C-alpha cells in the first residue's frame, strides 16, 4: 500500500505546518524535510514547551520517528548545530533519529554576505525582502554547479582544498559586488576551512544516503510524512515571481527535493490560515493596510518566527487558494488560526479579482498583473465568539461552520482539519479527514 502524505503550505508560508507535522508524526515511520533551509521557522508547542525549528524536521520530538533532511534542503551547518545543541539541552538528541543527505547543499558564509546585497537591490521597484539566510545565493550556486559545496564534500579528503578554492574566488567576487569588509572577513579561506573542519567533526555521524534509505522505506510500505517549508505562493516556478523563495515550495517540489518518485505519494494536506499573511515584498491583493489588518496581526501574533518582522495581513484569498491547492494536488485542507477570526462582526473572502475592468477567476502569472488585481469580496457574517476551547466540529458556532463551508465551496476541496490555537489539543479533525487515515486522532 502506498503511504506518502505531504503537508504543504498553500499561501506565503507561516501556515502552521510545523504544528501539524508534529501532531501527525506519531502515525508515520519517517518525517522528511525536503526543500528550503533556515529561512523556515516551524513552531511546535508541546505542553509548556515551545520549539522553533529551522532545519530540523518537526517530527524530531517523537523518538520513535526517523527524521530526514533530504537533497533539496540547503543547510547552514552552524545554524543547524545550534539547533541540535538547543534541542539536546532540552533532552532531544537528534543524532539518534535524524539523518542528513550527503547530497544536500551547504549555505556558506559567502551566501549570507551575498543575500544582504540582494536584499538592498530593488527588483521591479521593490526589495524581495529575503530572510537574509543565504538561501537564494546557495540555490544559485547549486544550479551553477561550479561553486557549490555539498554535505558529502565535508567528509572528503579534498575538503580543505575545495573550500579554500571557492572561498578565495568568493572573496574576489563579493569585494567587486561591494560587500563590506566585515562580511569579507567572514569568508577568508583559512577561517572557513577551520569552520568546516568543526562542522565535519560534529556532523559526519549524521550524514548518509537518505535517497537510498527513503526508497527502501517506500518499498517496505513504511508511512512517510513529507514536511513542506514556506508556501506554494513562494514557489520559485509557480509563485509570485520574483517575490518568491528559491525552491519549489508547492506540492510539485516534494519528489525532486526528497528523492522519492510520485508513485509513493497518495495524500496531500494543504495548509492555510483562515485569513492571509505575507512577509517580505511582493504583491498581495487582499492585504489590509488598516486597523483591521493591524487587529489580525495582533490577535494572530503575526511576526516572523525566523526574522521577527511584522507580517502583512489580509483577508482569505480563494482565487490564490484554488490555484495553489490544484497545483499541489491537495486532497484535504487544514484551515488554521480559526481562533484569530473569532472577534470580527463581519469577514471578507476574496472570490475573484478585477483586472483592467474585467473579472478574473484565475491566478495571474506576472507580478505586475497581480499587483493591479483588485479583490472582489464576498462578505460573510463573523461569529464573534471565542473558539479556543472548541474540541469537536459540533462545538463550533454555526457562523464559524458557515465560514468553513464557504471556503470549501470556493476552493473546491473539503476541510479535514481545523485549528483553534497553537496547542496540539486545539486541533479538530472533521469527517473529511477519514480519507487521510488520520481520524484516529480526532
Ligand atoms: P528567502 O527564502 O530568504 O530568499 O526569502 C524570499 C521570500 O520568501 C521573502 O519574501 C521571505 O520573506 C519569504 N520567506 C522565506 N521563507 C519564509 C518562511 O518560512 N515563511 C514566510 N516567508 C518566507
């Protein structure tokens, strides 16, 4: 029986995928992070403890689950070791149940220096507003090949020579690009070689051929949960380019990033907030630059997990969701942060756009077009009642259920999971979740 389930963000990231992966992990044998890097910030709340994970898969709190970081992820070894040490200090020992692909690429100090330069460059009149984690430059070097460093390089005899050569070239390149001396100092060859020696010592026991392990696990009918990072609207090929991240963060990215062919994937849980947020630059048709947006930001504590930046907030955009749910092959939706919408007299949902005087039901490919799109809203009465303590579908106020039903109709996919707060217990599985074989959690 095929048994791959994906958790994919359908908006611009921060949809609370980490919470779901942690909750679902005990029903799986393996949890796989397959794209992105330390730009991600997955928050897991377990009782009184809150964990903020950047590289480490959100299944790590469950010692019986094997966790994998596969070839599509870009890894900053220093940051990952900090994460590993932070978890160890809290009794979670990654070396026991986590493996990292030898094919994964490394985010080197020069990538971070270059990211800062990218961030000060406007594209189409606006900065991309990256997380400054070196993600774009690292993926660029991966595709360019000549300057890439992979996990496997760390444990080869040729390591120092390879890193020294690339570092020397990067010093030259970045000084021409105008990098400040303090950043150039961080990429001096001797310094990076010493750093890499330390990384190799600490990480070598965790590095392995995750592709081989995953293929064997699929053939043995193991249950695998694929943990997406960012969201489908940030997908490098299918998102709001160029205001995107540098990996395939929609459902289409799972196979390439993980090294697992499509035949092993049979469920896709598409995760979205009951409203919209975006952090960084780029068009956002339903953005609320007013007191309502401010209210959502405050109630939802909408500040970046990785950068602390305030997130831009707005109403639910069903045009964008229809697009990303179809693109990602979503079989059920998980509608998160329902508690945040509990204090509004009325709510709005964008059902179509108006572009140059015409009604548009599909999601435009060009950022300039999307920027000109005006949302056409449908107003839905708010339920104006807290839902934090709701634990079954029947406990929801009828207004909240009407809102959920309308979203299902507009997106064309049933909601299988509803979330009313960060805690594991604040998760409600609907009858529609049966198809995912997750209903035993309800
Ligand atoms: P980068 O991934 O750091 O290159 O950033 C590119 C864009 O993606 C910026 O707008 C970031 O704010 C956004 N972004 C990257 N990772 C995340 C995430 O995990 N959540 C939300 N936005 C993200």
